[in-house]
């Protein structure tokens, strides 16, 4: 099996490149799972591990310096999603942000009712908190989606009751890439007086994320999906929205998330947002063309079927189900060829159950066990696409599918 590792190199006058030192050809196509940290991000973070290491909650000059940087970063990240700085709370991950949004909002507003709404294709860090609430006596409506993975805004409106307190719908699905009509849903929730949470961990830095246009009351973001460090997330909480904290302690982050803030991580998150904001328009178009080619050429392979919406989808995710091989077996074969891919969401890796997303869009259990997600990013090029397509063709030919 090829051995590979990333070596980061920054050139003063050139776009930072990621070089691969390998024992053979390697292609990373699992950017939806996580991204390599951009060298520019690493460079921005380094001083805050050593020279500027103060605790932002301390009163001395080291703490003051740290606090000033923390608030500068908060402003930058908040502005990237159309929010005010006071509306952004830093967390340790998108999972924590989703839990704080759902549990915190439902607990703080439980006097208004005990009915919650989400969809059948959400990330486990959304679905599991809702399942937890069902054990707590709440009633949860799980909305179905169509064969493309789209939730119908009319179905959201029909599901809202007088005792509904929260609706949670992801901006785009992390397995099939379908972009949801969150602006329409947000309008409905605003008219009905129901809180609206959006999980935007998969869309930040890839397409526009604007909390005002979405009319979102709560919105989840994450650093490691946009070439920032792991271990840093954020939760937008609109002014006036009540949220019960899940972590209690020193009252950090406006009293909503106690614990010393990961300042180096926040600095990296802010730098990743700065880079994305500047480069996203051109990069999104480049990736859209690469993804379109990936989809077109793989769909020419007999037995390969596209999943997700053919047009309303992220420019970074190409997803399929394959008649000629099971997903887990395919991932192992691709790995032997130096290709990193996924059967679906990374949080389901190692599980034998079929993808809940693929079954929700109407695939049988057997079909759902044959899913393939290829996700591209900043260092994907035409040669990578060509190598992956040819590798899949070879795998299909060996099984008699031409």
C-alpha cells in the first residue's frame, strides 16, 4: 500500500502548494471529511502557540493582547457569514455547535412547546440530539426528502404546529452534496415564529453563507472543512435568541461556552475565512468544472449512478452508487491505488449499516451499501480527476462491467 504524507511549502510570490512525497501516485478526494491546513493558516497560527500564548480571560498584558486578537478574529469570521461579532460563539467543533444550537435552544424555550422538526438526511451530530430529545419526552418530526435529497419547504410549513419551537435543516448534504432551499425555509420559520437552525459546516467557504438572507437564528460553522485547523467550530446565535449553555464553568464566550478559548485555532479559523472570502469566486468556478467532468466521466461507466441533485449541488462533491462493487470494498481498492475516497460521511466510517442519506432518497439497502463519495478541493487538479476515473474504469472492467 502506498505511503504518503503531506509536506507543506510556502513560496513568497506564489500560491502555496501541497507537495506529496510518495511511494506511488496518490490522490486525496475526501475533502468533505477534512481538508489539509493551508500553509498560510499555519503561518498565522504559529505565534499564538509560543510568543503570544496568553489566556484571553486574563487581565494582564498577555491576556489583553490575546483578547484583542480573539475579538479581531471573531469580527472577521462573523462578517464572513453576515453576522455581528457579538453573535458568534466559538466552540470545539461543528458537532459541539450543532449540539449547543439544538439542545441549548430547545431547553431554553421548552416552556413554549416540545415539538421539534428536522430532516431524514441530517448529519449524525444533528440527528442524535433530536433522538436524545425524544427520550426526554419531546416529539420530533423527521421530514422526508425527494430522490435528489431536497426537502420541500411546503412540507416544513405543514409540519409546524403551535408547540413547535425549532426547525433544523442543513445548508447542503455532506454525502450527496445537494443544496437545500434554506432561504425559503427560513422565511417560513420567521413568519411562524419558530427558531431556525442551519448546519453550514459543509458549505462555508464553498458557496455563499449569509445568515441574514437565510433568516437563520442559529448557524453552525467549522474550521477544518475550509483549510483551517481541527478542533475549532463556531455557532452563530442571533441577538435575542435564548440558548441554554451545555458547558458550565468560568462563563467564557458570553457565558454560553465555558472553557479557555483555543486562540491559535481561532486565529487559524479567521485566516482560513480571509483566504476563502478572497479566493472563493474563482476557486468555486474551477472546482465546479472539475466536479462536472468527474460526474460526466464516471456516469459513462456502466453501472455507475449519480446521487444528489444534478444541478443544485456543491461544486466539491460528486456522489454515486455503483452496481458492480460494495462501497467498503471499493474504498479499499481505491486506497491500494493511492486514492482517498469515502462511502459517505466520515462519521459513519467503519459501520456496516447502509447510509441513512441514500436510503432516505429511495435507494434499497443493497444500493445504499454501494455508495461512493468523491470530494475535491484546493489541491485537486485535472490529472487527479483523470487518474481516479481511469482507476474506477479498471475496477469496473475487472468485474465484467464495460
